[in-house]
C-alpha cells in the first residue's frame, strides 16, 4: 500500500488589516446568530411540551435538557466575548500611521516557521525544469 500524493499548495493570501478585523467581527456575529437560533429552538421545545399533557417526570427531563443546552450556550457566549475583546484590542492598535497595503506579514510568518527555505527550494526546482 502506497502513501497518498499530497499536492503542494502554497497559500499566498493577502488581506488588509481592516478586512481581517471585519472578517473576525462577522464570524462573531454569525456565531451569535446561530446561538440565538438555538435559544429560540429551546423555547419552542418548551412551548410544545407545555401544550401537551405530560407528567412531572417528563417536565423535569425537559428542564434538565434545556438547562444543559443553555449552559453550553452560555459557555459559548463567554468565549465569543473573549474573542470580541481580543478583536477590539487589535482594532485599537491599528491606529498606527502606516500604509496598510504595504504591510505583508506572510514572509515574516514563513521565516518563523521555517517555510521560507522550503519555498525557495520549490522555486529552484521549477526553474531547473
């Protein structure tokens, strides 16, 4: 059995700092929207059960289920708050006077991870072919 061939992908994505901040804020907003839908679904579940004739035991099981779901949602809300605080700190630091278009951290990132030499070797290989 042979190893699978993994294609050589060199991602070169360049976005401005302000675009990155907007994408982060959008991701937070979409997660919040998803949590709102989950809360709404739990409310509908409670309403549906209350319209039926159910026993005390079934109500307690429902309560336990909703409680567990809401605890999970609260934990996610706290994580989103931390994420939002981090994004706000980043956006506050972006008041530095510089041209955003000229900021390119990809090369610095490649250097720190040791990818720079790897990409240089690939360039040399393509030139020799």
